[in-house]
């Protein structure tokens, strides 16, 4: 038995499999004549193999919010899975469906993590950890998507962390959000995270995460373009007429956001030799011409961070210097982060205009570009677990006293 499913905007094979509780192999076997590569198209029909329905029995005093929290499932998705009863008062003994109600940790580790997933995730952590997780929008992308900042901790020392500056490095976003949830859980429970004291870290350091700097670019890499995308013609041209976007690093205007900062920008532009929009390496018409780069710039100016970490992929390396502007403690910190993660601390030359470069030059404070994992971007989800241990170690270390 199977059911007919019509593809919606934002669907990918992995996202459909996750919501429907099936494997990718089962989806492909049920649709042997359907082309699902490189991207699914809205309106396309797929057969979904039948799977066992997961159910939850309502207990006394349950609410949608408490069930969502207990099961670690987004309240929004839980209600969508029970559309016929979501407006009714829950009754003890009532059965509600858990189909399509996926845990945020599953979204992060088992399917493409894009701006819509981040939007749901942000709402989830806000509701689940009131008073611990504080969220604000620090700006909008070219296409009007919110660029979220998440603050945790109350300490006087301030650390900034960002991810998905490059579109095809979106795995950094899901890894950072997994840390946000795990850190919040330990703060809420008061328990130690292994040997690490979350409460002590929170009292010492405030941390600001910007998990997805480039939401438009991430969406493009994961979903491609259709006839309804307002930038389709230009984007395909900039991508050398290729309709696959695995190699795309830029924002939706074809500007590399990590070449956008006022740190020897002109020299970087000449070194790159790219003078028009492209999938990568185009520095734009001027520093901070793109709203996503401006959002990071303004946040750093406002908060006066003590340290900054920008997560990229790949290579398992930590870049810690910039033209000798870095303070003496930068190398010490780099070696600390390398020791706990197994990454290599690298003194880098021949690169300018990145966020880390500007932060070091402007503030004379430690900043790091951290290249997670090994492989070809986007890194495979099969690496999520092992990379998370490394990212977790780096972030825990960065929150400790100097």
C-alpha cells in the first residue's frame, strides 16, 4: 500500500522521508520512474510507502506545549499532524498522531537544514527554554528572511559565533543549533554536562549565536530554482548555466559574504580576480554592500565581543591570525581549541576581507575561522555525529574562563 503525495515548496527527498517515517531507499523504490534529481519540483507527485503510525496517549494535565516539550517535538509540527483536533481541548486517554511530528534534533541530523527549519527551531527553543534562550532578528537577507541571533548566558565576557556564511556550508547551522538546545537543557536542569559546568560557563560568559548568516544562499543550495524564483535567470547564468547549486557559496546576489568586510578588501578583490556575480569569490562592488554582512558588522559593533568564532567547512583547521594584528593570546586560544577538538591550528596568509580578518584588525581581539569536517561541501549528514563532538568541544572551551 502507498499514498500519493504532491510535492510542496521546500520539499526534498530527505525532508519527505523524515516527515513520513520512511527511508530514502524506500522512497526511491516506490518511485522508480520519477526523476528526483537534482531537485524536486512543486506539484510533482510521489508515492509514499505505507508505514506504521506512531501514536501518543494523552495524560492528565497534558497540553500541546507540555507534550511537545516531553517528546522534544515542535509544537507547530505536532498540531499539523493532528489538524482535526488541534483546536479542541485535549482529553486524557485520547490518542494523537506523531506522524510528521519530527524532533528538532532529527531535522538537524537527518535532512537538509534550511531557513524554514531554522525558523521552526528558533520558535521551539524559545518556548522550551524561557529565560534561557533569547532570540532577536539582527537584519534581513536580500530576499527578506530574518537573520537570527540567539543569546545565552549572563556573564560579562561576550563571545560571538556564526555559521552558514557560505551557502553550501549549511551543516554548520544545524550543528550550532544542536549545541544551543543541549546547552539550554543543561542550564535548565542544573546538571553538569560531563565534566563541564554549564551554569559556571553561563555566569562567566554571554554567547551570541548567528547560526545562519546566509539563508537565501542556503535555500538555493538545498532547493534549487523553479520558474517561480524571481532571480532564476541571473542565478543560473552566474552558476555557469548549471542548475545544480552544490558548489554555490555566495548570497542570492552572487556575492561571497566572507569577502565583504573592510579588511584590505581591495587587495582581496584583486587577488580573487572575480569582478561580477558568481557562485563564489566575488567580493561585491564595495565592502558591506550586502545586508547579511552588514548585520554581522552591526552586531559586532553593538556588542563589543571579547572573542569571535566563524564556523565554515571543511578541513579540520582553525585559522587564528591576520596580518599580525592579532593579540598575543590568540595563538594560545587557538592551541586550546585545537587540543580539545583534534583540529589543527594554522597560521594563515594570503587571505583578506573575511569576518575573522576584520574582527581581528578592527578590535585587536581573538577571532577564529573554524573549518569543520573533511570532504566536499555540502558535507554529508553521515558526519553530523562525529563533527558535533568536535564542535561541542570547541564551543565549551570558548565559554570557559581565560
